[in-house]
């Protein structure tokens, strides 16, 4: 899916456009594992989870887009909230298990 701000394709992480630097909204069907760039699995290394979260949260932190146009600020804020929710859900084994079960329709 092309960038909302320019005709280029977003970068490999899907968080920020490689051409114009605009933050990108979540893609349809993207789950919390996808948001953090992690495999859908109960067994997650806490250090990897934290590293992925910090890298991605830094890329779309709303402060980076404070002087951007209003849509970019809204997208960055929404994406940042999604990443924080993903980290909070996936860092705890119980909530990670419940989330995996919900993805499986249980």
C-alpha cells in the first residue's frame, strides 16, 4: 500500500515512508505481533520484545512529528498508542496467551 503523503512505498518496517518520512497508519489485518515486527508466538524473548518496541516507538514518537501537518501528527499518535498497547499486552505471559487465543478465535 503506498504512502498516504506521497506515491512511494513505505519502508521495510511499514512505520515510516522511506521517501518522505511520513508516519504510516497500521495496515488492514495487522495484529500486535505485526506492529512490533515479531513472529506470532507465545515464546518471546523479553529483551527482543523490548528492543523491537523501543526501536519502533522511537521511529513514530509524536514528538518527532510535532511540526508536521495535522494528519501526520494524528497518524504518529495513533501508531505510537498501538505500539505501546502491543508492548503492554505482549510483555506479560498471561495477556500474551489471552491475545493469542483471541487471534485463534477462542
